C-alpha cells in the first residue's frame, strides 16, 4: 500500500526526530509548529525557569478538544528534532506561543489530496 508523505524534507530538516514522531507527523496524527521566541508568553515562561529556552519546535495533537488540553502532553524539540522535554497541558497552554513552520516542505502528492474534487 502506498503511503502519501506530507513533509518531503523532514528527515533532512529534523534528522534526530524519532521515527514514531516522524510517522505521526507524516500522517497528520500529530502536528508540529515553531515556537515564537519573540512573543511575551514565551519570554514569561522562560523567565519562570521553564526548560523551553533551547526548544525550537513543539509537537502536539490537533485532535484534542480545547476543554481537554489540560490532559495533553506537548513534546518540545530542538532544531534537529531531539526531544528536550515534555510539558503537560495543565502547566502550559500553546495558544499565542506558536507560529507556522516554514522550513518543512509539503509534498505535491499531499497537496493534491487537499484540493477539492
């Protein structure tokens, strides 16, 4: 069975990303976003001793309902895909902390699945 690859360059951009996370991102089970290091929320979290100072990305589930975010676990990654820490939704909200990823290329095959038929 042929699997459609979402990010054509994920292995080059995030060479240290563990396989299970890479596969979950490729299938849209999880999403990845950049951390906005210039936003007030990030600056405040880092000043509280939060281990996010080295984090570049966060992986999370887009399928968790807002009222259930306190049960979610966010995976923070460095710029090569190494896991730095896990932070629970009961300790941190991602709203206002993220921005879109620009360095991961969406494959043409995946884009074609998004076009209305």
